[in-house]
C-alpha cells in the first residue's frame, strides 16, 4: 500500500469584525506614511517587511492582533497547548500588490518562527491566489528539477479559499507563493510570523 505523508493542519476563518478592521486599514493606508514604497530583497511587492520604518509602525496592527488572537489560541489548542503556557512574539508587516505583482516561492522559516499568518484586507477578484505546494512531492520535484523530465509533472498546489476578511494561520515551514495580480485594483494583505518558546517558569 502507498499512503500520504505529512498532512499539515492550518486554520482558515473569516475574522469577526473584519469590516471594521478593513475600514480602519483603508483609512490608514490613504496616508503616504503607511504606504510601503519599496520592493526589497525579501519581497517583490511593496511591503513594509524589513524596512527601517516597519518597527515604528507596529502600533497600526494592534487592533488586528486583538481580533486574531482568539483564532491563534484555537489553533494552538489544536496542538494540545494553551496560549498561557507559552511565550510568543509576533513580527507583522503589510503588503500592497499592484497590477502585475506576485510573490515567488518562499517560506517564513527563520529565527524561531513556528507559525505564520496572512490576513486579507483587500482581495479583489483576480488579484492573486496564495498557493501552497499540494504535497511534499510537488515541492521536492520542483526543487530538484525532476518535474522537468516528467511527462506528467507533479505540480499539485493547494489554494485556500480566502476572501476579504479571511485569516489563515499555518506552520512557517510551508512554502507558498502568490500568483500575479491581474486585476486593476490593489491587493492588500497583512502578514506575520509567530515565534513561540516554552516558558520554563510556568
Ligand atoms: Fe509569505
């Protein structure tokens, strides 16, 4: 018999109160101060990630953090852990995809990131999908180039069904990419990494 290896639990939900949140970010992002202008080595889209200004802007995410915390707690619970038993830190940034922008394959595996999330502030139709490798084999054959010699390459992908106001939380090692924004509108997301360490004092 042949079985599948490595199913990965991820959380997908529509965030309670997302309309209010998105209105907040719509207003905020009208200000040039909060609009990322630079595509850097970490991101091929306009992103605040790794910018000097990013740390100064963390307070703009407070409301979002409060809104998504219950979902994070639920996700952590699925691993048999309670959020009051762990110390965690978050690193958050926002991304604006203009027409033609996309994001190539990457993971969020660095430092002590365990989980990552994406919150969808604005997701016009045809503005790009977040795609994960459908299975380990599609990832392996992508990186080794083995797909190039296969008549039927293994290119399975998994595309969570998200919409404006959706949140996905997933293990940081799961590689993903974002397909091209083919709409004439901006696609706006807020992404983050969650670093977790066990608190020995509890
Ligand atoms: Fe990402």
